[in-house]
C-alpha cells in the first residue's frame, strides 16, 4: 500500500474542529493504522558549535498490543557514520547500534526487559531512541500532559497548524520546555523542539522535523529484518533465541557450495534421506578439529543410518581440508555457510542441529563439551 502522505493514507478529514484539546489530539494521533515518515533529528549539545544530526525513517503500524501502542521499525544514520535500526513487533524487540552490537529481546523468553518492576513504561520497546517520535507514542505523551499537573501548556490553532507549547516543572525546577506542531487537526506531527534543563549548563536542545514518506507498512517479522539487514544478523548477533526456537519446526531453507565445488540445497519442508546432524562450524575457533572428530565418532556409533553435514561459515577451503580431511560416506562438507548460520539464528559455534528424516528439527546443541560425543549420540538417536 502506497502512502505518500500520512493524512491522505488514513483518509483524514481536511477540515477539523478548531481549538482541539490534548485528548482530542491524542485520539487523532493514536488513530493511525500506518505511519510512513522521514525525520531530521538534531541534538544541540552544550558547548558544541554544530548539532549531532540523525536522519531517521519511521514506520509504525497497527494493531497495538499491551506492550506497545504500535509495531514499528526505525532506521537511522548519521552522516559519515553507521546505519542502525530498531524494531518491535509481537513481543520481540531488536536494536542494532550501527557498529558491532545487535541486541534482541523476546517476551516469551524473558518478559522482564519489557516490563521491569512490572511496569511497561520502562520496557526496552518503549524506551527506544526514536520510537517515541511515532504518532502513536506521541498520543501517549499528549495524554500524560493532559492528566499530570506538572505540565503547563497552551494550544494555539492558526491556519492549518496546531501548536502545543509548554513546560514541565518538578519540585520547583523546570525540567523541560517543549513545542509541538501538528496539522490535520493534530493527527499529523510536523515538527517539535524540546529543551531539557533550560538555562542550565547542561541544557540540551532537540529539534525534530517530519517529512511524509512514500511506502506503506509491510508486515514485520524476523525474516523480514534479516532480509533487510543481513550483515548485523550474520556478524553481530549475540543471542541464540532463534536457534533454540527451531525445535519442532521445519529446518530452514538453505543452499551452499560443497568443498568439492558442487551445490547442496535444502528446501523448507523437504525431507532428508535419513536423520541428519547439521554442524555449523567456524574454523577460526579453537578445537574445531576435535569437534569434527567427536561428531564423526558419534554418528558412526549410531545403530542406524544418520548423515552428517559439516557447514563451515568461512570460505578458506585449505583450512577446511586441514580440519576435515577426506569426507566419510554420508558426509557433506559445506563452504561459506554464513547464510545458513544467520537464518538459523546461530550466535555461537559450534552449533549442532538434529534434523529428522521428515525435515523437522528435533533438538539443538551449542558449544563444545567434553561429553560432546555422548550428547550427539543421545540427541541423534531421538531424531527418528
């Protein structure tokens, strides 16, 4: 769905009642089904001659849930610097800082980060750097201002613009001053300026300017994020949640070159010739040769046929050959299997996936262990 203008996309009325209240504005901001906007976000720091500038792409879509007023993805960059993103949907939050850190949280895995001390307001999904710029989040801010006596404000309607201007005072000190400008009766944010600790040595000014953007709100999923940002998931993931969640699911689709130069491919839902142990390996990690030896001994000890796939994330065939030597019968050695590791959510190696003949995953194991042979025998025997 194309959405060149937020107001047009929503079919908002061109003429609205004058002098809306903050609850009126909040209701209109919260009413967006899809938000697509580009934002210039400037931070003026004390003593700095020039602001720090972020260029931000905002996408926010309904429906909301109890953890967040909308699903969202924010993508941002700084001139001459990295590109980062954050996303929330269906109890999952991801944040990549543009350098070497990909954080992820899943409410089914651990609900505490989403509601520390039982309060959603402190959750990671609500304290994202740029999510608060979305109209659905601004709606909550407007309602807080309307009900909290620490806020003093006035609303001015002139022409097509509605301006909300005021300050927040706590214990006799002005915490911040703010000014928001909207169109479409308060439904569409145009700009804002916030001054924290006004008049103090630590005074900081944040200005925000919105531009309607083309494009709609595509459904959010981890796979969609991986396709849009493959490098962070491939290189900087620090969480094995997705790998753990493979249990009982179909083995993801993958394709990689074999050490002999052929192509090995598996389609999601496709069967294997027999139960299969898939080991994702990194030859730069110490003791990988010992891991391969333990895997081979374990597979050879099984009472019935079991295939072994040794999938190396690197592409140095000489180093792989030094570790593997000549493949045994029923073995496949894969090279440059980074996409397989990424799509399975592998953060640490060795990662071992136990697949049934029907193509489903029965179990996983991560890391080297002194009892690795026994662990593989036990888990592979259950993959029947």
